[in-house]
C-alpha cells in the first residue's frame, strides 16, 4: 500500500518531470531564438557592408562633382577676367566707333555707296559673253556653255509675298 510518503514522492517526481520538461521546452525556444537572432545579425552585417559601400560610392561621386564645380568656378573666374579685359578694350575703342558711325552718314560715304551700287548694276546687266579687259579668259568661247542674255542673281520671293498668277503683280499672301 501506498502511504503518504510514497504519494508525496510520486507527486514530487511528477512535478519534477513536468518542471524538467518545461525547462527543456524553454531552452529549445531560447536556442531557436538565439539562432534566429544570429541569422538576423549576419543579415544586418551584410546589409550594413553594402550600405557602407554605397555610401562610399556616393561620397566619391560627390567629391568628383565638387572637383568639377571647382574647375567650372575657376573657368568662370577666367571668363570674368577676360570679360573685364574685353570691356576695357571696348571702352578704349568707343571713340573710334563713334568716328566710324559719324562718317557712315557723311556725303563721301554716300557717294561711295552709290558708285558701288551703279557699278554692281552695270555688271549684272552685262551679257555673259562680254569679258572685262583686265580679266583673262578661263577657256575658249567654243567650249563654254551658252549663257542667258542677262546675268542676274535669282532672288527668292520675300516671306509673306506671292506672285499673282495673271497680273504679274505681287499680292500679300492671305495668312
């Protein structure tokens, strides 16, 4: 028969087995948690290395851009110096420009322009076969292609103008 001591020993043994089972369960869960934490730390380390590499590459690109910006700034300083020098030269040439502008409206300039225009008009009206005395013949007349009677440069119609079909007059084109 079982007396109270044996019942107490059996109950204590049962509790001890339940306690050991609970401890083993907790330890198994803790081991799984530790392995997952180790994996997470390893993954974070890999990501951290990749992130540090990307940050380093970004810093390198930023440094390259800063070098380019420094070069552009130096170039702009050089342009500014050149512009200042050019401004000084233009200021020195301003009186000459005023003299040239004033002489453009002078009677001598107007006579020269008229003489040039008349000379050009006469030259354009000359037949193609006529040679100037000072100009040597490039090839014999027999080898030359027949030329039109008048030597005139073709002039395109002004924008917005068109020739009327029958009248020969210019009409303003309808928009």
